């Protein structure tokens, strides 16, 4: 996961998901520059990893996409736009590649 400063959040932060109202990084560091810094998980298999958001408050991917459209883009997405975004997210599904590990002999 990377850290990222979130773009403009909806004007009414009281309706934002809990993870946008509180910045755990800021709570730990108490540095002003960390106030709106959040961990950003990768999107691989996001369609398979409900519930969504930091607090697990949203069970459906459709609702998560709808909320992100409102809170990050400051607009209401149409049903078609939500379904198009979910179709894209499904293209990111897959299993991680198998990595064979080899055991080295102890050095003498």
C-alpha cells in the first residue's frame, strides 16, 4: 500500500465515510502535513474483497463506487457510469503469479 493525499472531498464532510473524516496517519504522527494522508490499497481483486472502506461500512461494490464518485469527484455517477467502472475493476481480477522459492545451502 502507498500513502496518498486524497483530492478534494465533498464539501459536507459529515457525510463522508469515517475513513475520510479521520486520518489515522495524522493521529499517529501529529504532523499537520499528514492530516489527510490515507493508505491506498491496490485495486487487484477489489471486486472480491468486500466490505469496502477503512471501516468496512459498505458491503456492496456499487455503493462504494457511488460514494467515491460523490466524495472524490463531487458528482453523482449514473448507474451506467457505476457499471462501467465496475466492469473495469473486474479486468483487474486475477491470481498472483506463482513464485518458486529456492532454499540456499548454508554458507560454510
